[in-house]
C-alpha cells in the first residue's frame, strides 16, 4: 500500500464528510424556531454568541426575550471593575428582558466600595426597563465595609431610583444588606408604593444595621402597611413589635403563611410581644407558621420570654455561642420547647456549646413528645446511650424522624467506637426506610 492508496482513501473519506455535512445543514436549516430557541437555552453566553454567527435566522433568534429572563451578576470582590463592565454590556443589550435578577457583592472591602457604587449606579440605570419578578442582592453589608458615607448614600439612592421603575416584583431578597435605618426605610417605602400589591416573599434578615431598634420607628411601621400580598416574611426580632404583629393581622388576613424570625445577640431583643397579639394574628391567618433562629443567644431568660404559647412555632433553631462560663439553663429551654410546641414542631436544630450541663433527659422527651418532629439536628455534649435510645424509638416506630444529624461532643475514643457500633447496628433500618441519619463527633482521631 503506497502513498497513492492512502490519498484515495482520504479523498473518499472527505467526500463522505462533505455529503454528511450537507445533509446535516439541510436538516438544521429546516429546524423550527422553537427548537432552536430550546437549543439556545442549553448554551453558555459565549456559546450563544458563536451560535448566533452561523446564519441570519440563528442571529435573529439570539435576541429572543425568553433566553435572557434570568441573570446573575457577581459585581463584588477584587474584579469588581471587570465584572461590572461585563454586566453593563449585557444590560445594554438584554437588560430589558430580565425578570429574575440576582446580584452578589462577594468579598467587599474598603478599597472596592466606591468602585462598586459607581458600577451599581450604571448597571441599575441600564436595567431600569426590566420588568422584574424576582430581585436578589445578598450580603451588601453596608455596616462593615463602607468607609465613605457619600458612596453608601449614592448607592441607596440608585436602588431607590431603580425600584421606582418596578411594579411586578414578587420575591425580594436583600439579606444582610445592613442598611442604616433611614436608607433601609427609603428602599422599603419605594418598594411598597410600587410593588406592595405584588410582593409575596420578602427576605429582610439583617436588612438593617445591628443594634437598631427599628420597631420603634413610626415611618418603618407605616411602610410595612403598604405590603398587601405578603405570604412569606423573614426578618429580625428588632423589626417586630406588638404594633407590627397587630398591623399584619389587619392588613394580611388569610394571606400571611410564614414568618422567619432571627434573634441576634447584638440586636435589641428585650421588648416583648404579648400572647394576645400573636393570638390575633393566628386568628386572622389560620395557616400561619413561625420559625425562630437564635444566633449567639443561649440564656434561658433571654429565649423563653420571646416564645409565648400562642405562637405556632414549627421550626426552632439555636446556636448558643461559646460563653462556656454562662449558666444557660439549657434544660429549661428545651423543656419549654416540647411542652409548649409539641403540636407544632417539625424541625429542631440545637447547637449547644456548653460542657457544664447534661441535656440527655430533655432531648429524649423532646423527641418523644413532639409527634410531628421530622428533622432533628443536635450538636452538644450527649451520651452515646441517649443516641441508642433514640434509635430504638425509631426502630419501634414510636417516633418518625426523617432526618437525624448528631454531633456528639467531648467523646472519648472508646465512646466513639460505641457510637460507630450504634450506627452499624441500625444501618439496615436506615437504608430500608430511606432515612438521612448521620452521626459524627468533634473528637480528632489519629488513624495513621
């Protein structure tokens, strides 16, 4: 076989490929537009651009609005200028088609705050014609990294101008924005005036600076009255009061289904909301459920007074923090939980960083008493025998946990071996019932 034979084979192969390409081009040329649009949806932005260059029809379809409904921009960090340029270029061409906008400002710093403000001002201006359904901008953290008040105030003004163009937002999320009181209220007011009839979900955890008693500001309470369609609301305890709860009972009857309440150590939290106010809200909103998240708060006398029996608490989460010398009275807190909310609780997470108080007995009572409990997470000093008893209850179907995650602290190596044996003994049950059960320890074991 000489060179000529190889040349003939190569020629035949090329002819076959050309014929195949012509056949394929013929098929692609007759694809319906709806199929091409579906293909576009699977492509990255750079691939969309390349596909748009193939022919005139594909070029036209590149501008189909449904291809650009959802957009995420990371405009923070050390690449804020470069990422901002790309975001603004996109907004110039496709911004008006976006309905779900997500902005992240990861790794903010004193050095990038001013650049970020200018970038956001331009981006929000170019995006103003978008008809948003969802807006998300997490971890703005205006309290921490904004050395120049003028830049912070200009950013707030840019947000206010942008929301003036919106009228269809249903989900609003500015978790950890850390607004000053006046700036945050300005944003809520413009939202309420333009989207108060449409917003169904609002995520306002850490929306204001910590240490602000926002619930005392009449202007803040008045702007809450603008939201007429809220089904879900997440906020801090320092944004709630007796007046706010009664306001919700009046403005959101039969509408409000869920409130997530974060109780943070540095927020004002010593005001009380009466059981009568909660009873009025529950009567107005029969489907209402409440979630509590205590962060860096461990003292019983700071937790229990907030948990009146009239609150329909479904989920309860607590992280006590690391004050090892404090007399937290954890057993009293857990006892209050299972005695007060046994008919409501479905999910409980307890991260109890205290080695001075054993909570085994109350943990068992919590698991046994709360018949609707499906998810239980525990990070605490707990005996292996207690975990064994929980597994026995599950095996006998006396409890019905779907998720159980236990981190048993301060175990010895022998106790860790016993816990591993418990896991092994019930592995068949866990697998057959499709349960999410995990057991770990904070013990560092050298297996070398």
